[in-house]
C-alpha cells in the first residue's frame, strides 16, 4: 500500500508502532496457532489515524497422507478485527 513511489493518500511511510505476533503449537494432526496484529499508524495528516486496527485470531492447519505420494492439506481459521488506538471509526 505504501512504498517508495507513494504520494498523497499513499505516502512513502507512516509512523507508528506495530506488533505482529504468532504463537504456534505443533501436534501430530497439525499446528494450532494464535495471532495478534496490532497496527498503530500515526498518520493524522493523511488518514486522520483511520489506519490503526487490531486483529486477533486462531488457526489450525495440517495434512493427512492419502497414499504414499498424495496428501490432503486442511486449515481452519477465525479472526476478529476492530479499530484501535486513536482510530475515530468504531468497527468490528
């Protein structure tokens, strides 16, 4: 979204503190993971802090062998996102 050619509503960079965390636990059936993405974008001049959000979720993924050469992959995930920090929008 932002990059070295960004201008206007898509600036080169936006200040703020971000946290992207994933914690996983492997089992014989697959890997269970929990995640948190906390995006605190301090861009009052560009978006009025509307880019800040928080996302929390869980995921389970694995695979099962069907034959010696073929396996079936599976995954399930759930997440919830909402406004965060100084974001004036209220959403979930």
